[in-house]
C-alpha cells in the first residue's frame, strides 16, 4: 500500500505528525486511505512542536499582514500566506497555487433585515479560482501529492471536488482521475473537470459508491486520494477561518454557519478555531453550526437519534448537489467540532433552500444551492432563540452561483416545484425572462409595470 511519509524529500519531518481522531495514535506516515493503522479511524494532522514552543500570536499576525504586500507566489495565495500553521515544505517554490483564498467577506443588509439580525456577513468561498471552497484544501493536498512523487491523483465527487482537483492536477503537471455519480452532478461542474483534462468516469452509483470504489483503488494502484478524508485537504481549508478572523480584525463573531455534506469543511474550520484559541490568536470560540438538506441529513439524524455515537446513513436526495451525500466520511470530526464550540445542527427543506438562495441573489452576490442552506438554517436558529438579534453571524458560502445554473433557471421559470402550493410561496422572488416584440413601446410598457 502506498504511504505518505513526513520523511518525503522536501517535507520538514519535525513539523507535523498524523494523529488518529479516535485513539490518538501518532505516526510519521499515513496509508493511502488515511486511516489509523491501529483502530482504522480517520487521521488528522497535529503539530507536536506547539507543545514545546507555541508560535507567538502577535508575530504571526504581523507576518501575515506584511505578506499581503509581497509579490511571491506563496504570499499571493490566501492559503499559503498562513503557512506558519500548515505542514511545512523546505522548498516553497514547489507549491501548486492558483492564488486561491483571498475571498471576500460581504455584509448582507437585505438578509439582515429579513432575519432581524443586523450584523450578518457572508464569507464567499465561491470566489476561489474554480468557484468553490475546495481550492483552499486542494492547493495543500496537491502540493504534497507531487512532493511525494505521485503521478496520478484522484477523487470521488459531486462536482466541486472534481473541478478543483482537475485544475490543481493540471497546474502541477499531474494526471487527474475523477469518479462521479452518473446523472447526479451539475454539468457546469463536470465541464470544468473535462476542460482541465481529467480522466472522468461517470459511475452508475451515488457519491458514496464512488468514494467506496476510490478507497479500493488507492489500495491497489499508485494513485493519491484527494478527497476530504485526506488531512492535507483539511489543513488548507482551515485557512478560511484564519482569513475570516483577520478580516474581522480578530473580533470573534458569535456564530459561523456552514453547509454540511461530507463534513470535511466544517471539521476544518472547527480545527482552525480550536488551534487559534490554543495559540492565543483569539480568546474565545464562535459557535460553529452545520446545516444540511432535509433529504441528505445524515449528521442531523446521527446527533438526534444516536447521540452522535454512530453514523446513521441516509439515501441522499436533494437538488443541492454539492451536499447530496448520505454517508459523510468526516462525521466524527464534525460532531466533535459541534460539541467543542457549542454549535447546532439543523436541516432545511428544498423550498427553504430555494427561498434563501433567491434572497442571497437579491444581495447582488449569489451562490450555489448548497451554500444557501446557511441562510435557511439561520432563520430556523433565530426562531429557536439559538441565534439572537444582537449577535454577529457569518454564513460560509461554499460555491459560486454559476456552479448550478439549472437550479437557478428552473426556480425563476417556476418549474422547480411543479406549480403547486410550494411554488406560490416564492413567487415574489422569481424574476423570469420576459419575451417581447422588438419595439421601444413594448420595453417602455414593461418598465412601467415594474415602477
């Protein structure tokens, strides 16, 4: 079985180790399925040297600010700019980067009025190079794949991972293999993987079936896995939280709300928050909450029906394709983060997702359907009293509006809910195209209708 070792040339072996999330076993190498050799659970990356000498918080903040003025490739990356808290490389010129990160933090005044929470923001990861949060993790994982000598990298995907992996593989001179469920992926996302040159296989199964096959593949062939069970992915994705706090001038928000699919992103953000508190970059933790689609609510059911002790898998079905996952790999990590930060886990309906997506679009920002679960879920948390009107809330938008145009078109044409009662509930948010004669009079009459 192939392994990734900290003794790989170009990697500082004293900088980090692999740690099992269950038994805590530390090791210098990881098998290609990134599971503990003792108990079989998932691995994460730990930094033992922090126990002996913590990085100085003030010096870190100063260094990160200065790097914003640098023109070097690693400093132009909104991920590698925070490399002090990442697995270290001896040669920074080997980093595979597309200038990922550096994503905007938007105020949401319209949504703030709707929810009754004035201090409402969106951290838009859809503004990454391939249009999703996956790029933040892929730059790190792809870099370590190449440094370990792999020629092939692979992923199972509902769309965003495949686009990101294919781009970074191409940028790094590697070959990419994509496994996607046939007929259950946005063509906009799939087109990215095709254009970046990945070998793309549509399998007659769901995402979980694709991931299972990938696990078998990496045990048999010299192929490096780039799904979010790869702990290097999560190290890159955790920089979202660091950049967010820097943008807020290190004033900790009360809530950070994240979509829940395979649950790697919520795990990564939570890991960053806990590490930042450990390093005294922040003095308290925000509540990190995870929102899932009602039709793909494995974590919700796991927490409510099994107390977070065992995973309750579900047959996933939702038009929010990025989170159409019924057997999330990182559920234990996510459950730990929710407990550590005091966060909540909620589910929302397809109608609530569509409604929230249109409201975010009305801000002039837009997002893919999976991102909109954050606003939809926040509304429920406000009604429950979990989120209070005077608190500061950050919604993490994970994907760009253009990732799933079919959803948007169907919504605005009134074709999403079949014209039933649900359809009428969102009529005021629809803006279908208007077919007119090519005359000034017709256009003028239309303008008058909307005055």
